[in-house]
C-alpha cells in the first residue's frame, strides 16, 4: 500500500505476517471476553481476570490466570513479546 505522501505503508496484516513465529503479544482479558478468542475454553464465571498469549497474527496460544506463565510460554516458543492494553 502506498500512502498519500508516496511512501510505502504496511497493513496490519503485513505486520502480522512479518512477526509470525517470532513475535507474540500478551493481553489481559476478562472472562466475559474469553469465548470469542478461545472457543474451546471452559465456561468461566464473570469478572475473572486472565492473561492471554497470542501469535503476531492473533492466533491464541495460551490462556492463564498467571501473567508470568505467558512470558514463560513465549520464551519456550522463542517469541519476543509485546504487551497490549
């Protein structure tokens, strides 16, 4: 894609593909939002705060109640992590 200034721009999809297998992101989630991202997750009560690890392309990798576990798993998978709020 070319911007109005004539400089090439990368789309979100292009950036995700560049980071595939190399970058993961960690996100805090509430139990109410889990089913949309983790369809196989068991039913959870409302108001539970969880941590999720996703691939750069948004592929869900891990769901846990322990933030440290997301970093540990990312290291096991040799992913550099970024946090999203």
